[in-house]
C-alpha cells in the first residue's frame, strides 16, 4: 500500500468517526472500556491497528471484540485478539493507546509512524474477524471497526453477536485449522460434541443430577446456551434465566460479577434449596456457581473452586494414565482465597503461581506448565495443554494398558471440551458438569474440599486511579506514600487478615480486597482499607463508611 493511500485513514475519521472527546483513554486489563458514546473513534482506530497487526503476522487473522463484558449497559469496549486466539501482545498496548488518543489531524501521520515502527509490509493481505455482544451500542461500534479495517484495505469478516470466547476460538481456528472450524457451529460441534462424547463414557451416578439452573446475566451467553439446550439429549437439563427478555438489564443485579462481588444471588432466577446455579457474565467469558441452602443463605463456588475441581480431576486422570512426566500447575491472582491456595499446595500438592489481574497474565504464566490451569476468583479462566501433553496423552490413549487408555481417552475429551484460547463460561460449564458427574457429587459435596476465608470487595472512587501503583503481583502498593504502611497496620489487627488495593483496568475505580477469619472482620477490614485509600489517594464523593 503506497503511503499516499493513508489519506483515506484521515478522511474516514473526519467524515465518519471523528474524535469528539479529549478524555485520555488507556488500553486496560481487557482493552479499552468506557461509556459507549466515547468509543466510536477508538474502535475505528482499532480497526486500523488490527490490519497492521495482521500484516505484521504475515496476514494471519486478528480479532476485534466489541464488548464491555461485566460492565453495565451504558459502557462498551473493544479488545484485540492475537492470531493464536490470545489477548493482544502486551507490547502493542502502548501503540493501541497512542493511536486511540491522537487528534484526527495527527491520525494519518501517527498511523504511518506505527507502520514504520512495527515494520508492517502493507502490501500483504490482512484479515480481521469482528464480533460483538448484545449491547445496543455494539452494532454501531462494530461498523466503525469494519471501516477502520477497510480504510487500510484489510478484509473484515463480521460474526454478529457472539460470546467473546467464541470469537477467540474462531480466530484461533482460522489460523490453525487443526483446532476446529472457525464458525459458531464449529464451536458447538467441538465443545458440546466433546461433552456428549464424554457423557457416554460417564454414566450419571451418586448424588449428581443433570439439572442445572443458569443465570445468563441478560447477555449473550444465555442466548447461546438456549441454542445448545435444543441439541442436548438429556445429558444436561438446563433451566435458563435472565436471557434478556422481560426488561432484564445486562449485568444489572445479576451475572457472575454481581454474584461474586456482592455475595448475593441474582434477581430473576428461581431458587430451589441446594439446586446448583451457574452464573455467567455479560459476554460469557466468566462463570461462577452457587446454591441457596435451606436457610436461604447463598453458598458461592467461585473461580478458585472451579480451578481446584478441574485441577484435581485432571491430576487424578494423569495418575490413572500413568503420565507421570506431565507437570500440572495452577495460576491464580491476589484475589484467590487464601484457603484455596493452601488447599492446592498442601492437599493437591500442585504448584501455584500468583500473577497480576487480567487473563492475559494468567494465560501466559499457565503456558509454562505441561498442563496449566488458570482461574481468577471472579470465574475467568481455562486450562491450557502443551503440545507435549497432547502428544503424550494421545500416545497413551492408543497404546497404553486398558486402564491407562481409558483415563487418557477421558483426558482427550476434556481437551476438546476446553476453549484453550481464553476463559469461556460455556466451555467451563461443561467441564465442571463433567467432573461433578464423574465424581457423582452434588454442589454441597463439591464445597467440602476446603472452607473459604470470609472476604469482601469494595470500590473507591478517586481523582486519578493511576495514583495507586502496585508490586508483587498487586499484593503490595508502592504509591501513594504511606498507604501500604496503613494497610499493614490495619491487617495486623485481624486474625488471618489479608488485604490489598489496586486500580481497576476496566472501571474508573480503585478496588479493595480483604479477607479475615470472620465475615464481620473481613467487612470491617475492607471498609478501613477503603477509608485509607480515600484519605491517601484523593478520594472523591462520600468517604466510605465503617
Ligand atoms: C476483565 C478481565 C479480567 C479481570 C476483570 C476485572 O474481565 O478480562 O481478567 O479480572 O476484567 O479487571 P479489573 O479489576 O482490572 O477491572 P471482563 O469479564 O470484564 O472482561
């Protein structure tokens, strides 16, 4: 592409997607997120960037997902997906931020600079897959992304409304046809097909029953499960709630984030004592489970529980398959409940690493194991299997002794059922149901592996959340001065106390996490730390109450 044709980059921007706001925007935990009306120019520019990225990757397909995932309806967002279905390489986040913030007048020259900086061959073909969630602002933003792709002579392919993990999966398949077919139908075939396959080998027994209630967060995941439900032949009896009808608003008082953070059941779901419920988030990349007991208390089974359930089952199968040389490890963040980490290291005897929030960090760390299980406590996670693991398991499945073969074949089905590209609520749901069925256990028995320390999460609004800097996988803060000392002093007052603060990368807030031996103590510690943040980091609005 000759440099003169970059003129269209400016023309499209000025005529169709002008930058109308001077608010600085940053590529955060999962891309750009803010009020939808501030995003059109940003998404257009991400269309440009996706084309450049595709060319740097020799024409391999890049993904653009329009979603603000767990955020409420007025927000929206955009994130880029790399050729292997992973999040955009981190070194490009700074480039994305630069491109998003320049004026329209400087867009043409900045685009040229970026092309030069990353050494993109603009003569190559470029392919970009675009997907969106159910927000009413998403179609307009998806069109802006497509225009960005067209402006640099790339080829956009629109997938319409899909879950975020489906788009990650399609990008991966487009670039690696051994992984599956890059369509929504291909996704169902792979994930649901593997589930059906494995259920033929694992008859229902014990306390497990096939009824599962699902809170769809009024987002895209529930709608897709409604399609899947029609193809299930009794393997799972799905009762779907919060599918977006009856005035239900996306993620409002429902969905995985609401359930995890507020520790309350979602509205809109029928509750039967001890009936397990899976709660998805708005774009279906997170899942948590819960049930109500006979005293109407909600019992949460969060991402830590899912991680331990999957890790223990895979470990058990590896043992039966006698695949001793395959090393399994688990990756968590500072939000992981202390009791889960203790259970993993002391009981499961599985190595654990702790990294910064954001699946991109967890995914990366998980790749260092032969089999890496990674989950954030908020229910965002998956399992990744190395080529060595797949090969070893494949060999045992065809050449091992009968018992070894049986275990290895189950492992092969689990691998197929897993969306290895990113955390995926639908894939995770089928994985959890498989393990519960294989073990013949109900949700109450699942809970018995360890007892969570009571915890509390709060949000504090400050003038500039970047005033908070952290270190040690976000477990300690280095600025503002004095804040960590205050937190240390507060934590020391509580038995089993632990607390940390960090700036959110998806909302304009500082997040506070606290845990302690009782709920009262965890609540009090969280409030005290929130006050410290408010006082030392420039809190705005009302000071948090104790
Ligand atoms: C995104 C990220 C997650 C992260 C969450 C909250 O989730 O993908 O890894 O845990 O945001 O991030 P933060 O605390 O920085 O706001 P989602 O489901 O919103 O895409």
